[in-house]
């Protein structure tokens, strides 16, 4: 996967999201078009229902499910709204794009997965975190390397997707590194906080594993 280097300049969450949305506007809209052909969406669509109608209903449900993330992590909500504004894309569409991580990782579909490894001395000469990011093939080109330069707390470098307000892997200037795996679950998705939102929040607000 090729990653585009992009610096999100110093500013508030909405401003940084807006910059991201403007920078990747064509790619974000291309990603939305890709959803029409995405196997995870097709397998969930009831037979006979038009894809456009199904995506609209799924987008509204995704937006409703994200209320917990927005309520508990305010900066995530602001960055999300900034991306929607900068890319000029409807919030329900952007919400559904955020829910790809849930749609693709359940046990019934098994469309994606990844693995991570952490090594610390004496196993390695220095602390090391590595991730094999086996995301959905259709969205492989959406990966970006994002530099978040915050006005307060910690700045960070993150691996994420061009439409996503959170991140799946990152390192902040306190030296805290964090990642997670796309694993398969037999449990139904719950309306909790998205993992990508949690990781972004942790990188921006905490400096140690103990914290």
C-alpha cells in the first residue's frame, strides 16, 4: 500500500479535519463510489433492494451509531465534521465509511484482518512496533500518513485512511505508540466508541502506557 505524506497543520480538530477533507476530496468521493461494489455491503443488502436506497439507510444507521463516539470524544466529532465540510460530502455517507472497520471485520464476512508485533530490549536493540495492515483490497489506496500538530497536549504521527477522523496506528511526541488488529468476532457490533476514535484520543491526550 502506498502512503501519501500529508501534514495537518496546527489548529483545532475541526480545522485539521477540514484540511484533510479538502486535501483528499476527490479520493474520499472515489471511496464512496467504491462502496457500491464492496463485497461487505453487497452481502448485507437485502435481495431486490436498490443499492442507493440501502446505502442511504445504512448511512443513517451508521450516523446514529456514532453518537456515542461523538458524545464521549468531542475532538473526534469536530474532526469528523471538518472532514465532511472540507470534502463536501454528506455526514451520513462519511459515517458509513467510518463503519467499514466494523462491517468488514465480523466473523460472517471475514473480509479483512491484520497482525501486529511489539518487540522490546533485550529481544530487539530498541523498542519496535510493526503492523501488517491487510485492509480491504478495495480501499488499499486510501491509506495515508497523517501528522497531527495540536495546539495542546501531544502531537502525533498516525496511519489512517483519507476519510477517517481517527486512526488505527500511531506514535505521539511523548513516545507512546499504539495499534490494534482487525480481528474477527462472533458478537454483534455494539454502539460503542469506534476503536479508531479511541486510538486518536489516546495519542493526543496520554503520554504513557500506565496513563
